[in-house]
C-alpha cells in the first residue's frame, strides 16, 4: 500500500507476484489512488514483469478482503493506514517516491530503476528469511 497506488505499490505488487508465485494472492492499493505511472510500467517491463494492466485501487476497494499481511511502502500511507484486525501482520518498508524524480528522461528512469531494485531486494530478503 502507498498513497497514490501509482509507482511503489504497483511495482511491489508485480514483483511479489513474480517472486512468490502462487504462494500469495497479491493486491496493491492506495490511500488516495491516482493512476499507474507509465515509467513504473516501463521499468518493470525491462525485467520481464508486465504491470500494464494494473490499475490504481483505493484501500476501500479491497475492504471486503481479509488480509494476512499488509505492507506499506511509503511513510504517508503508513500514517493514514486503516486499522486492521490484530491477526494481520503489518510491515512498513519506506521507499523514496520515484514520481518526485526530476531531470532528463534517463535520469528519471534511473531513479525508478533504483526504487524497483530496492523493492525487489527487500521482497527477496523477506521471502528468504520467512518474514513473508
């Protein structure tokens, strides 16, 4: 979960689905959803993960689901995260917002790649250590 459900949480959803296989049913959502960032789509495509059919969802859109794990990937979402039952494991993984990157197209892509790779590394550690 993040604020806009446009970059970090979308990349995390795609990465976790790819890396965990069928072990989890994975969703992403935002506290103030917008639209999926095209640069996020492009940098995920670079590593063979297609998130082009993803769409931004509100936390409320998923209110009928019972979750075992909730991961916030930005500080603002953590602060506004809805309250979940105590049986839900909650993790906060703070990543910079790549959507705030400025510069040339290549410089912006580099920031998105950096955040993508940080999310991928965090998921890999969490899976290997049994955190997820």
